C-alpha cells in the first residue's frame, strides 16, 4: 500500500460517521439549547459587525477580529474546497455544506462567547485565550492539545492546502516556478505576521472585505450570464443531496453518503466551526459582553459558507465544470 492510499484510509476513517455525528451533533445540541439563535439573532449579529460598541478590554475591535478569523476561511476553502466537495460528492454536497454551516453557526457562537468569557491577560499585557483554564479542564492531554493544534494549523485549517492552491494557479496561469511563488508568499506573510496581532488584524480588515467583494461581484456576474440555468442548478443540488448522482463527463458518480461526507468535511474546512481557531482571535476583541462577540463570530460562518460557498457552488453547477476533468 503506497503513502497516498494510507492517507486516503486515514481520511476515510476520520471523516466517517463518528466525526460527522460529533461535529453536526454538537451544532444540533447547541442549536436546541440556544433556541435557534442562528435564525432569530442573525439580523442583530449582522448589525453588530459595524455597530459593536468595542467598549471593553481587548487588543483589537470586533470587526478586525472577525476579519482576522475570516482571513483564514474566505479563500481556498470557498473555492477549492467547494470544487473538491462537488467533484467528489456531486452537487448535493453543497446542501450538506449548508447543513454543516447552519448548525456550525451555533458552534461558532459558543466558541466566540467562551473565548471572551474565559480570556486573560498574558505577561506581555496582551489579551489571550485562558490557556490555564483549558489546561485545568484537560490537564492530562496538554501535550496532545499542543501537538494536534500544530497539525490543525498545517493541515486542518489549510496552510498547506492554501499554498498548494496558490502554487498550482501561478504555475498554470503565468508559468511561475513554485520556488519563486513560495519565496514571494514567505516575504508577504512575514511582513504582516512579524508585527503581531495588531498588524495581522489591520491587514485582514483591509484585505478580506476587498477580496470578498471582488469575488462576490465575479460570481454574481457569471450567475447573471447563466441566469436561465440557476433554477435547475438549485433543484439539482437538493435532489442530489438525497439521491445517488449519476456519472457524467469526468464525474464518476456519487452516493448520498459521499455527498454528505464531502459536504460536511469541506464545510468545516471552509468555515472552521468547531476547530477552535476562531476563539484565539475572538478572545482579543474589545468587548465587555461575551455574547456580543459570540454573535459577531457567528456571522463568519454565515458569510463564509451560506453566502460565498453558495456562490461558488452555483457557479460550478450552472457552468457545468463540476463534471469536467479539472481538479479543485
């Protein structure tokens, strides 16, 4: 068995029914306990993005905290992640991405709320997640938390996936050598990250809204060109979520389980609900009320998956490229 086959076996095991139940099940439980908060409190949450009081202790305002969290999710996961999910699971995978995002909004709310509620000031005077409290909760697994946290940063959140996608695109479009692409990326990333959280948040607050707006206009433009095919595409997404998708073109066909597995997995990869990355930034937000930051954090999942991933998915389906031979 080669290395790729081993990785595929591990992937199939990790993203099997147990993890799907844990991820979505946690979101369902929180949704029930929070009385469908992601529906009834969404208007208020969207309003808070720009009108939060930012009156409490913290290092960055709530909008910058949201943009910093979105900077890790709006990008590869919304494009390559959606493309990979639909290519492997069919158009129905997008429906299961919606389901993962809907229940994930409750999870993201809880993450943001708890991050602010249990945050502390470190020895440098900066606000951070209360690691000591986390250690008290799970004292026996401190090393494991650190080890798997690093793995998530590299693989789960998508550092390697993002770089790989950028390298593929630059090599395919302008023929740039991967070494030069890596060098350029290193310089730009270092210029932003060396300045610490303030520098990262400032850059994210400028870059993320711009790139999201440009991508929004681009996909809307394509959907307008193929407007007559949009209703059929939406119908196909819902039908494929509950029925086997037949093979067509370069698409090999997919079962309902394949659609569900790829949709939920890529949905989590896209919005990171439950991965524990968003609370790191949320803890630094200037707010007195944990629930306020929880609501603002929740909008990240809504923007990332319900809006941007939907635009990507519809674009792939109406243009027909989802059943072609291209990769993510």
